C-alpha cells in the first residue's frame, strides 16, 4: 500500500459516531421488552393463520 492512500480507519467510523450520538429527545422511545412481546405475538399469529388456512 502506498503512503498516499487513505486506509479508512477513523475517518470511516466518524459518521457512525455522529449518528449514534445524535439521538434527539424528540425521538420515539420503545422499550425492548415491548418489541419482543409484539414479535412473539406476531409469530404466534402467523403460525395460527398457517394452521387454520390449510
């Protein structure tokens, strides 16, 4: 690799750092337990629909 090429290192991760630090107070906050419960119920619904529509 020549000395003129940029390896990417810190410059490529700088955008991610700014993205994760810019969480605003106006953002919608959902509890992870709510997401897991909704996902489980949705999965059960799909399984039940597959059983009853055969």
